[in-house]
């Protein structure tokens, strides 16, 4: 009885293995020789996993995150598929691998919860998962667009300016908070005028402590002005055609224009202008299930700096200095509709909605090169009270 039981078990295992082999997809010779390389990019070293399309791991190793080391590791191979995640090093690594002739897929790290929320997360495991996903449907990786090096260098002007603006805001808040602790208060003024106002009205007891901060603020204002001049020069020379289309809209200046053009870079990569809103994270999240469909905030995907700039433009359009336009009328009507429902934050909600419409409008003007008509729908609406 024991012998028969053992033979039956062995026979059952052979049958199971045979069924599994028949069920497995049969790969062509080209597919069998095609490798998928998943690289988990680190700041110092990167782990990578090489496997076939049949999910068989060929090699696992680490490589220094330098151009020389990556060239030595992956140069000389036939064209293979390489999967990496978005991050600090993703742009230059992707360009380097493409120069070697490989197919490079840059996965959206925000979308890969399988990796970011893995309880057994490690560099080695992440590389394995990236290579495994690369063998399956590429759309699951939500590939992102990688801008050119030239566009990236120009965009860094706007990013450097943004960093200085944030630093200036933090220092101004520090001075104002320090003055309040002495029972005084500085008058409201623009950031550019703050140093002059503070030097006149600052309490005498605070002058020694704040002198260095005010001197730094003065230097920061000068550097921000220099960046503004460089950005405006680019808008009137290198990106003249695009800037001419976008800056027709009141409230859209050189900084927003340059950031918009360089973030999108290729205006023809969107099938329709409406796709720009979701790309920049200006559409609401959706969590519908059964009869439940809650109203959620915007997704905040895409480039954060451009999204903030568009929202600032929207606040200008809705503000007291905004010129009359269909976009302004629509936004103010939305503010009134939200306020009638008794909800808070009507102006903030309307600014996000106007920013989405503005992003779509700018792309449409850029693609068509049409002349902007602020009151194209004037006959269908009545001018609201400002």
C-alpha cells in the first residue's frame, strides 16, 4: 500500500509539471533572448535584476550610480528593455541608457504602490519587481515623459528662482514674528519693499539681530531680479513663438510661461488639450464605490511648481485686478454657487477649477496659435459684480 501510494504521488507530480509546461506561454527565439532589466536607482549605488521575458532571473548585482559604472555594466548588450523609477537620477540615467541603444521605461513612482507599500521592501526586491513588471504590460508602469537636457537646464532657472522666493518668504516671516514678540508690528508691503520698510520701522532693540537677515534679503531680491531678467529674455528669444501665444492671457507672465512650455515641452504629445488638466494634477480624485461617490480634492499629480503658478494666476484672474473675461466670469459664478451651498473655501476651490481651465486654454492657444478672445462667450453670460 505504501509503495502504490508513493508511485501515485510521483505520477501526480509529473502530470502537474506537464500541465504547467503546456499552460506556460511559448516564447519565440527573439523573446527568449530579450532581457528585461529592472534598476532600483540609489544615491550612491543601484541594484539591478536581469531576467528573460519568461520571468527567469539571469543576474542580480549592484552598480555605482555614476555614468562610468553604468556604461561598464550595460554597454555592449543588444537592445534590451530597462525599467527604472522616477527620481533624482532617473533623467540622466535614462538618457545614458538610450544612447547605448536600450529601450528605457521610466515608471511613475507615485503609481507603483506595489513597490512603495511593500512590507518586505529593499533595493534588491524593488529591482526584481521592476524587472517583473517590465515583462508584463508596460502601461501598468505609467511611463512618464523625460524632458531633454536643454529644456531641463532652462527650467532650472525657474526652479532656482522659486527656491529663492521660498527662502525670502521664510526670512520675512522670521522678521515679522520677531517684531511681534516685542509688542510691535510691521506694516503690510510687497516683498521687494520689505527691507526698506523694516529698516525704518524696526525696533532699536532688534536692529543688531536683524541686520544680517535684512542684508541677506536685499541680496536675495537682487538675485531674484536677475533670474526674472534671464527668464524674460528666454521668453522673448528662444521660446518666442510659444510665449507669444501664452502671454496673451492676462495674469500669465514670463515665469509661468517658461515653466509651462518647458514642463510640457512637446505640445503635440497630448491628443487633446483637456488631457493637460489631469497631467498637472488639477482634476479631482475619484473614489466611487457602489452608491458612494464622495467629492474629493485635486489629485496633485504632475509638476508641483507649475501647478502652484497656475493657481496663483487663477487667483489674479479672480482678484480685484483681474480683467473681465469668460474665465473670470465662470470662476466668480462658481464662487457664488459654492457660497450659496454654505461651503467654506469657495475662493480656493474656484481657483483650482480656474487653474485647470487655464491650463487647457494655454495648451489650446499654443497648439493652434490663435488670437485669444477674453470675452468670446460674452453673449451667453452677464458681467458679474467684481
